[in-house]
C-alpha cells in the first residue's frame, strides 16, 4: 500500500513540471524561432524576475547569434 501511495504522489508531482520548467539550449531556440520569440517576449515583459534565468539567457544568446548571421559580414 505504501508503494502504491508513493507511486501516485510521484506521478502527481511529475505533472507539475512540464514545458514551463524545461531549459532550452541556444541551438534549440535558434532552430525554433517561434519558441525563441515567445521566450524573448516573456523575458522582456518581466526582466526583474526572469533576466537571470537560463532560458532568458539562452534566448538572448540565440537572438544575437541569429542577428549576427543576418548581418553583412557575419
């Protein structure tokens, strides 16, 4: 009975951590510009709370890498 309860609690808690908590790499964000735009928008709308999060930092790096690719000489 104890194992069953532990299993149920584990499954319930695992549902709390979805895509919102996923950390995307710079390469993933560069490959999915819609996701990059979404994360960048969220970060810019709440910079005090989100600026130092891994996704915001990776989104900023991805944004700059894409920008450098599109500029002449980049």
